[in-house]
DNA sequence: GAGGTCCGGGG
DNA sequence: GTGTACGGACCTC
């Protein structure tokens, strides 16, 4: 008979020293099935320059199955060579075998995980569907139905099987004055949330104490029973996904340790595999066979597109779901509520946390992109949460197999050392970032190359497999880095081929998206195109990543050098053919200053420039990206702009900031507020003087002590016992004071302390105080600290490039009394005498014509009258034009 | 700015 | 499990 399954997980077990592959999957009806397959053996390749026959003889003597095959070595363009394919019996013995055969030559693919060896060979991919021929059979080794396979084939089904999600959150009780440690401190509650409902429940809280009966709560007589109940429910519900918030780093390791301590069953995966964490030097990663562990925290934190100030569940739930956690005054309150048997709040707190983690994953569709990454790359979903390297490796393995190319081993310590040394001497030169013309500018166009590196790889056939290392008489392209690659006519590189497929598919998917009306299907398509984009963009990094299996520094350097050449040429081409100036450029984008004010006109001008450049650059496409009506650039990678982009034909504006942090953990909200205010004034009103005034007003408010304490408090966490801190830090000193004042508050490790700096003669760090304490005692804050450490440092650079020095910004602050500054006016300077130290343009006051650079004789070409420098709305002389030219 | 170190989330 | 985290912020020189 045949069954069809969606692949959730894959591993193997040994039976009589032989491996049996297990594929855990789900049928369209929602049945969990484990497919057993015993016809697959571990193997790898050996390349040697010695006599093949004698080595074969030697290997056969050791009871190994050997065969001579033709394979291509991927680094450097070359023809296939003879290799020995060595087939073993037990995958776990492969490292031994690999070490043994190293004396005969170079092994290939001898460190590919057995499950992936199998999946690649049968062309199977995580979350994809398989059609299996075979029969159901009885087994006790897995907890679901078992199916003995004769034949396994991939099939194309777009839908997902019905999947089940379980969210888990534990609460524990620190017994002593320290963070909860699993070898000593008990778990008091386990909260579970189900999707779909389990026996009519959408959630349940397990409590390790007998208490009054309540719906949605299961009382257990002790912690051991609590763990047993948990085990029972997980197996009954049989989830495909086990979800949590920071579950990888906290809940799971803690649970496992407690189960060990209390000697309860721990195999809550779908097989009886017992230790279900991989022990790694510094970290254990939970792994449940047959299920997928999903840590919402991990996924949200790693999203490169959305950044949050903090990643605790409270902040994330509020920002992403608009929901609040149940308020709890830290671990101390948990202990207190538990001791006083006041469980109502504690239960709702636990219940809410599991619910929030579940909602994040399901409502925010956190898994969509990973489903697609698994389907495209071939990784199991569980492994798709990791880094880019594994994804590329897996994709390459699939293509390499088709093309009879072998995958090199991962680098060992010696190889890594060598690469590190090579890097130091030889280096990997990155992208080109041009020195910007700092200051405030108007009417700036942003054009950029869409996927520059992937396009370059495709266009120039850049790949380890096409790199020409010796002088063969063959058709090739020489790159600006002086490396040579054979042309596509000779052999299409694997990276170019993969990228071509990824990019073409992405175009197709995006077109499908446009005509798709079903929002559900559209969402899946969108996840797919995002996954394709992620994969295309990470291809370049693979050749330059130090632990890469295809580490070829020359290739990484070739790509970046092509990038640098492209952007340099682009700038030149634009400035030579259009009356504009390229203000700044980073990697694949150019910022162009124009004299056009109308948005639509600017856009079509931008398009005209990009078309012009694109025409002269085969394989590459420069695109109009957006307009900055005003653009303030401080330095490389640090700028702000008032952006205008079209959305369905309408202009949408936004104040954007890149590299300028307005929000930082170690800044108080007053700092963030004033930075935002200043940048907005400068960008939207073009009024630097007004912005400076806004700063002076804040300084005056600080001096008068009228700024609310909430705006001045800084938050820092106590992460370790106080005696372990070396230097003196404000929040640590405050912690000491707090304990001195209130000895019952011993458990301060792990708490986040809020503090303000107050006036006094002591060292700064000794003057940190709790805001509530400051209010109670009527203490005064230290304005000098806030001005010098919180207000001025982030603002100085902004005003500096706008031509206002920090002494001007603080003008008179030290000499005059505060009231005088508050009321006083700056002396008036006639426009002709204004001194500027940067300029935007040169203007003629007579005909109002403006130029980008001064004329040679300093006179207006039409009126023959002296020209003036214009900057941020004022006209005047320039202090030292050579600096800014 | 290069290089080294600490830290995150969780209770 | 054919294994051995990671990326960013911060500090120091």
C-alpha cells in the first residue's frame, strides 16, 4: 500500500549494527506516522593520488564496500577524477573510518549527517511531502504508527497537513538568595496552551500543590507528580510543535534537569530517544525526536527586518500583539505568592505567558518563512532556525549530487588557523563606502542595485567550480581582482546556477502574488519569496565565511572587487552625464543631490538616471529607490532623511534614521526625546537654529530641575552577584545601597534597577539613586551629569555637521546666569557676515541661480556679481571651503 | 577602529 | 550524533 506524508523530522536508529532511517511525518488526515527504511548505508568518497588498487585492497581487508567512481572536485575548474566510494555499516563509526582513510588521501562528504546523506540522495526536503510504498507494522520504539517502507518518493503537494501546537511555560521557585538553579529549585507550575484545543481545553495550568479545585487547573500533590502529568499530557495531545518563549535557553533545559533529578520519564518526543538535548560545550539545544521545538524569542530576535529595544516577553507581546503580561513584581513576588498560597494571580500569570508565546507563533505567522526555507533548502524545519551556512550547504549538496561534484569536509582547527593567518596577511576587502559630503542637503535621490552580489555572481559566472587556477587554453573572463573564471559556455558555475533558479523562481512567485486573491495563499507566496530572497543574499557570504566548506578567499574578494568597481563606475557615469553630485555611496547604493524640488519630477529624473546606467551594465539593474527631501549625513553609515516613497501612486513620507541611534538602553528617555525633536526640526523645517534652541531649552529645564524623573531614569540589570563585579558601576553601587537600606531584599541578582544621578560630592557612580527614593527624600538630580553625559554627546555630531559647534550650542551656558540665556537673544549678524564651515550650494543674490561648486573667479556667470555660499537656509562666507570640497 | 569581553531571554 | 552557538553592544587601548 502507499501513504503520503509531510516530513517533520528524520533520524536513524541502529538495529544489529545496521542503520534504520526514521521519517516522522503527518498525513493529510492529521495522523502521525513514522516511516522506517532499512535500505540505506553511510558512505563517502576518497580522493587519492596513490595507487587505487592497493588502497582498495587495503580497505576491502577492513570489511568495507568499495567502488571506483568519477567525481568532480569543486575548488578550481577541473575535469572529473577517479575516487573511491567507501560504504560503511554504522554511521556512528564514520568519524573513525574517516580518520583511518585520511592516510590514503583526502576524504569528501565524510561529515555529512547521515539523515541528510539519506534525504539528499532520495531528493527529500524538510516540510515537503513523500509518497511511501510499504506496510504498517507493529513497534514499541516510536509512539505513533509505524510504516515499513520499500520505496520513498518525493511528491509535490502545496498544502500543509493539519498541525498541532503546544505552548509551554514553567514557573520555578528560587529557594535561596540566587537565580533559580534546576539542580536545587523546584518547578511549581507548568502552563500549557493548545492549538487546536485538547479535550475541549484551550489551556491548562499544572500546579505542584493540592489546592481548591478550579477549572483549567490541575492540582498535583508534588513536583514529581507535576512532571508526570506534564509528560502524560504532552504524549496525549501529541503536538507537532512545542512552543515557548526562551524555551531553548530556559524552560527546556530546566525541565530536563528536574526530570533527571526527580527520576521521571523524559522522552516526550515521538520516540524513546532519551537524552533529548545535544550536549555542546556551552549550550544545550533541546531536540525532541519527531516534534519541532519553536522558540519564539529566538525567531523574533533574529529577524533582520524588525528590531525592538528589548526582547523580553512583556515588550514583545505589547509591541507585536498589543497584549500585556500579567504584572508581576519579579521573582520575589512569585516566591511570596507561593509561600502565602495566594495562587490565583500566579496561575493567571503562568497561563498568560504560555498563551502569549502561542499567539506570537500562530497569529504573527512566525513559522511561514521557515517552512519555505526548509522546503527550498532541503533542511529539516528544526534545523532551518539556525544560521545561513547550513541552508546553503544543504542546497549545494542537492545540486552537487546531480552534477557529480563532491562536497569538501568542514574545516578542522588546523585549517581554521591557516585561514585566519591568511586573512590577516591577505585579507578580505569589503564593499566600497565613499566618504560622504557631510551636512544637510535637499532634494536627494537614492538609487540602488537590486541584489548586487547575486547579480555579479550570475553575470560573471563566479563559482569555485569555474575558478581557473592554471593556464589552460580555454575561454575565460578576467575579473578586476585578476582572478579568472571559465565562461558559461564551458561550464555554468553551481553558485550562478543556483542563483539563477532562486531569482527566477522569486520573480515567478512575485507575479503569482500579484494575481492571487486568496489572502491565505498570498501569505504563503510572500513567505516563499522572502525565503528565496534570504537564500540568494546569503550565497555570497558562503565563500568568505571562515568555516565554509567552499572557503575561497579569492572568490569573496572577486565579488567585492566587482562590487567596488561597479559602484565607482556608476558614480562617475552619473556625474559625467547629469548635472548632479553623488553625495554618498555605500556598497550598492548612490545618494544623488539634485536641484529639483517637485517629487514627481524628481522620481522621473531618478528613473531616467537609473535607466541610463542600467543600459550600460549588462546583468545589473540600478533602480530608483526613494527621495530624501532633506538629508542629514553625519558620517559613513550614519544619516537621517525625510524620505518620500510612492505607494500605489501616492507619496508616503517618513523620517528615517540609519546608524543614528535615538533609542539606546543606556540612555534615558529625555535623550531619545530631544534627539527625535532635533532631527525632526532639522529635516522637516530645515531650521538648525531652532533645533539648537530646543536643546538649550531642555538644558534649562534640566538646570531648573523641572524634568520629570521618569524621563531621566536609566535601567540596567544586575546580572551576577554583586561581589563579582570588578569596576564600580552606578547600578551596582545602587544595589548595594538598596540592600543596606532593606536587608530583606537580598535576592537582587537578575533584577533590573532603575536609577537617576543625584547631586553630591561623591564619585558619579556612588550618586545613582532609586527614583522613588529620590522623590521620597526630595533629592535633586545632577543637571551637569545629564547635560554632559546624556544630552550633549549624541547631539554634538549632528550640530557639528550643521555648522554649529558644541560651544555655540552651549553658548553662554557657563558664563551667564541661566535666566539671562533663557531671555537673551543671539547677536544679530548681517547675512553677508555669517560664517559657515560647510556649504550646500553657491548662490547669486541677484538672479537667485544656484550652483553646486563655486566658479573659478567667484562671480556669477550671468550677472558677474560676487557669489555667496548657501547652507541650511543661511547665506554667507565660508571659513575653510577646502575642508568640505 | 581594532580587538576583547560580556550578555541576552527566562524565574 | 558523520556534532561542538552567536551576534551585538560595550569597553579599552
